């Protein structure tokens, strides 16, 4: 035993001696800020300039002379994108860069479960670590302002509080693996069409109450190491070098110590980039600034043009050193951190995580006659209809497109379930949408080409639907242009490809019709009263087919809740009701001014204000069981500035299935001097219950839950007076109320 102790002492002493011999910047026993100071003092001007801009599509150089490796980023946020060629978007053709596709962030938000967000971040971090990535470009937390937003599927819904609670554990999980998050797109990035030219005009109050809270939580609670600037403009400055958003709010007010990364091609001006907060520039004309340039990256705004301004004496190295300091801090948190966990690629645990998140995020929107779950024990034949039952959704959609090891399709997942009961699982195409199954060189091995006409496909589906025990339609959107896709917004609220006609015809011949909507956005459903069961299936990644089949067949009880308001008509959305989307071109047709006329009244805040009944409310989601939410109580009747108030309610599973219910707490200001929403989500809790089981759910708030942003003083304010807490299981199904007051 003494020998073991002595060996340990000698090893420790040897390690200490070795550490003492290291330069400070390499000595992990030294504080990071001290190491940064030392490294910064050793770097040449050329080395400093090099680390603040890209050297390839997705990498920036380290400092080889000092032992700092190159820094590699990669797209997320739903999986690690396949490696592309050095200076082209086409994939590099590697055989070790397939991944697990996790559900889109709309699905994650629909779980209303921060534990799922933590699991998501950890699993993604392990995949990124295995692939040698120092930063994942995600998650996205832009607010769903309109259901036409092409990139809404990558975000976490319409409510700033829900998005805040879900983004924090995602970042913490990802960065626990030594991989930086890069939260995007900061900020007000709610348009895809002409996204480089949209100048957002928004009140300070709406900016701080609606569009910034999730970013603020990412910085001040999760401690994100990266923030990506947005393509659009705010106050006539591009957001990748925006004085107010980056210097004032992010770095001064929120004390952000990480890096600001440009969106790819989002940097436009060297001097603005120098002075207005950009730290790392990526994607500026990476296909060659000028034909024949020996190194196009040297012509970036923060490359040789910046160096020349320093050499000419127009700028000192003050701003440069601040940028490099932040980049070095990022290096020490990631590539220079020697003690990191192991990475894993396509592991069983990652598929399990993807499946669990998908199952928990699927939302049961409607279930008349208890049509779901499917009773396969009494069925002989079911009919699956729709292109989305056979179309891979992990490929396409823009930068979140993935190269997956596997993707279980809905038809395959349901066929597997049917085989357990010797039930025939028939298929009819029903409609043709987009048969392309490739993106940036990633192709799939399953063709969905179709030569029959729309009339033939409709006729076949209707004939097969007659006599089927169940008809399951997999429809919705896909990741093609002008649907759920980066670069373009949707052009209509209705379903594409003649799906309304298809659903209407099927409903006339079979009463046991289930519609599964695959999308990241709400869609118009003019046939909603004719269809007894509707499921929101999202884009849910590698385990899509298994997850959907497990919910449809009752192996999993659905517990997802909508993270956005599902409008009956597009005109029921504030931005469209006021003609405030997509904005107005200026006379020179270079900039679109888009005024957010609905102000703070986004989503359910607007429908509440206008007394509009949505098709499905924010927070709505049914279960195969039933729940009873009891009387709301609290531990006090008044709240002060330094205090908290805890609300408590009993929840009982009154049905026959085990399941989960999400208790949602909304706060209403009853006597405000400013216009405020009827109610706002301020707390929630998800509880799993066996049949007959009762559990107590406690939700605690402080004065921040009562505050509004005073754009006159530039501060968050709470006015003394009466408030009301409302609790229920959706924004339109509030069951119990509790009145309390706030006293300074």
C-alpha cells in the first residue's frame, strides 16, 4: 500500500514539475485569462488576423507555431452535417461522416421538457466531438412570428419563455462535451426571402420582451460560447456588425464573453466589422472573391483589408486584440481543453435519445371517437396514403440537411407494427410533391419517382380506402423551396400538391381517417371537421417511422404540446392581419423595411387580444388518457421585489393509460399603465402519472414574471397592483385561477 501511495506522490510531483516548465499559455493549471494574456502577447499581427476569419467553408486557422490547432465548425442544430469540400458546398465523399438525425427543434420545444433538451445537447455534442468539431452552429431560437417562415422548423416556437427554458439545457448539454454552441440567428431573423435585405423596424419593448429573451437566457444562464449574427438589418445596420445588438446589448449589458460569429456571408463592411462587435468572419464569398485569387480568404473584411487599416495607422490593435482574446477563450474552452469526454458516432444511446425526444414531442391535435390508438388486434387491413410516408426528410431544407446512417420512414415503421398482428399494411401514393432526394451531393438509395397523373393517384387512394379498417394519411410539407426550407418563405398557408382534395375525398369513403401532418409549421386545414384524428408529426429525424408508429399504435402515449398557435386562417396571425409581412421595398429596391406592427402581440398574445379562436391553441396537446387539474393554491397572497411565490396544484390521471401532462402557468396583469397581453406563459411543469395516480406540481415565480420592458427608461419594470395566476393544460384551457398582488 505504501508503494502505491509513494508512486502516486512521485507521479503528482513529476506532473507538477512538467507543468512548471510549460509556457503559461500551455499550462492548464493556470487560469484561462492568464493563459490568454500570455498567448496574445506571443502572437504576431498576421497570426492575430488569421484566427478571426475562415480558411475554408467551415474552419478557421489556429496558431500552429504556438500549438493551437485549426478550429472546425459544422452546421446543426439537428445533427452534425456531412463534411464538405474545402471551398465548395458539395460533400467531400467521406465514409465516416454519417450521423444520427435528431428531431427538429420545433419537436424538441413541443416536448415542453427541459430534460429532453439536455439529453439532446449531450447526444449531439458526443457526435460532434467524435467528428472533431469545436462548434455546432445552433441551436436556433428565433421567434415564430408567422407560419410562413421558411426556417421555423429549426426554432423553438413563438413564446420567449418556452424557448428560453428549452435552449438553456440544450446548450449546457452540448458544451458539457467540450463543444461550443453557436446560438442563432441574433436577432430578429424572421424572414428567409430576401433575408440579406430586410431591415426590421420594431419597438424596443417588443425587441426585449419577445425577440431577445431566449438569446439572453442562452448567454446569461447557459453561458453559450458562441452567438451567430443574423443576415438581416436592424436600425439600418447588418446584424453581424450591429452596434446596438452586439456592442451595447450583448457585450455590454449581458456581459457576454464568447465569440460573435458571422452567418455565412453575413459580413459586409470592414470598418463596421472592426468596431461593431464581430469576432469571427465566415462564409464571405468562399467560392472565390475574384476568379483566380490565390487565397480568397485573405480578402475577407477581417483579413488583409483589416491588416492594411492597422498598418496605415487608421486603427490600433485595440479592437483586434479584443477579438483575438475572445477567440483564444473559445480555443481554451474547446480545442485546447485536454480533459474532454469521448465522442461517439451513431451509437445506440443516440438513436434511443432521438426516438425518445421524437415520441415525447409528437402532438395529438384531435381524437374524436377515441379513434387513436389504432386497435390492430381487430383490424385486417390498414391503408397508408401520402408521399410523406415514403420521403426521407433528413435530406434538404438548407444548412440543416444531413447525411444519416439510417432513417426509418413512416410506412416502414407502421408496416413493422402491423406485422406483429398479421395486419395487411397497404399503400397508395395519393399525391406527388417533390421527388428529389438529394442535397449538396448527399443522395438516398430509395427513389420516389412517380409517372402517374394526379387523377390516377387520387382514384387509387380512394378505391383502396374503401373497406380499409383505418386510413392513415401522411401529408403536410417537406423541405423543398417555399415550404419548410432555408432561403425561402412559404407562399401560402394551405397544403401543397392537392392534399386538401385528397383528404376530402378519403373522408367521404372512410370514417376511420387519421391525418398525420409532417411539417415544422402550422397549415390550413379546411377539412378539419371531417377528419376525426389528427397528429402533428414534425420532422423527427432518424427514428421518424418508429416514433410515429409507436404513438399511432399506442405503445407510447402522446404528450407533446404545441409551441406555437395554429391559426384557422393566415389572417388570424397579427403580422398578416396588419399587412406587416413581408415588408416594403425602398425606392432603390436594395432594402426592405419590415415594421413589426403587431408589436408584442405575437401568437397567442394576438389571438387573445383580438378574441380570435385558433384552430389549435398554443400549448394544446391531447393524450390517450385523461387528467384532472385541481384547485390552484399559493404560499402567499402578495409578492415583493426580493421574494418569490410558489403555486401548487394537484394533477390526477383519471384515465386508463399511463401518461404525461404539462401544467402551464400564465400570469395576467390586472391594472397596468401600459398595454399588456391578456396573459403570458411564466412557468410550466411536466408530470408522468400512472392511472389513478395523483402528484403535486409546484411552480415558482419571482418579480421578473410580472415585469414589462419600459422603453422610456430602458429597464424592466413591475408596477404595484393586482395580478392573476391562471393554470391549465393549454393557453385556451385554463382551469383554475389565483389572485395575488405585488408590493414594492
